């Protein structure tokens, strides 16, 4: 099955282009609490999205689902989650949870009014994964490599692929038959760890979703909306073509790819590099 492609934007024009070429989900990112401090030393996106942007995009999306990443659980969560659902969120994503109790509270607040997606990105959540997966009401889980690699004191987020952490978590989630994905990916031919290697690992691990990273298309740098359209059209088609190629590969291909990922990742880490797909 083809991966669900997700892209973060609040721009209605970009969102319409993305869904028109087959991007499955648009993400509005409302997370603020603690993010700037956690990621102060890495080149990650610090979003300026608002709850009002959810309602704006809702009016422009007729094919792609609308995912909203809210803040980690706090005293305002009930109000925030209620507002994003009322504004049209199809899926609410919870970041930075640590315990089953937090997940249970989140599921209770959503209360079936939208789908729930957990963004698994803390060492504590990893340690409590069995307890968390026992809870009813989890619709999907995405493994967030940015914060999780920081929690592991790693230099490069794809070390989590190389050392087996992602495979371990995917295996646990798969046992519960909950759809899952991990990380982000650039366009075909891009990335310090090539996008083709990452996509092949998604296929091997049974992943069902991935975020198209800022390096896939950065409207801040590509300001001509027609060029944005060309980037999306060509980029999505290239990913789909590569996926079709993957469906015809045998187990040996994926074993060799896993080995090559380790070689590339540890080569990058050894050289002190760490250009990530954000």
C-alpha cells in the first residue's frame, strides 16, 4: 500500500496544490510549549500557525485530511483541542507525551470527535510503549525522530533507524494493528541519507505514512506559486514511481538497504555531520 504523504503548511494556495497532486494530509502545527528550548541547537521549523488557520484550511481542503498538532498536554488542552475540532480538524496529533495516563487523558478529551494520532518522541513514551498500546482509542502513531534522537543524545536523527529503535517501535505498534509511520523525507535524489533509502525502510517496516520535509519544498525559498506547483507535481510523482519500484523488490533488496543505511548513517555521524530531513 502506498504511503500517506503529509505536508506541513498553513498556506491555502500551497495546501490546494499539495492535495491536487496526491498529498494525503495537510498538517497545521500549533505546538509551542517547550519546543524552541528543546530544539534550540538544531535547524528545525518553529511554526507560527494558529487555531484560526485550521478553519481557513478547512474551507480549502476537499480531498486531503486536515491534521492538527496541538501542544503537549497542559491546563489549556481541553480548550485548545475543542477549538481545533470545532474548526474542522480530521485528526488531532499529540506531541511529547510520556505516560499512558497522558494518552488516556488526551483520548478522553478528543472523545471520538476526531481521529487521534500520537507523536511518539520521548524516551519515557518509548519505555512505556507496552502500557500505552493497551489503551483503546489510539487511531494512529507517528514516531517523531527530531525529539526522540535528542532524547537519546544522538547527533543525527536517522541513527534511530540504524540502531534498530524505529524497527523495535514499529514492531510493537504493528502487533496492535495500529497504523504507524515515522519521520520525514525529502524529494527523490535528496537528503544526506538519500530519500530512496528511507522510503525503502518504510516499506520494509510496514509504515503507512511519512511527512514531506521542508527540503522537499520550502515555499519560503520558492516564492513563485507556479514553481511550488511544479515541485509538488514532480516530487510526488517521483515518490510514487519509486514506491512502485519497491513493490517489485525481494527481501534481499531490503536487507541490503538496511545495511547500507547503517553504513551511511554512521559515516555521517563519524564525520560530525547531521543534515536532517526537516
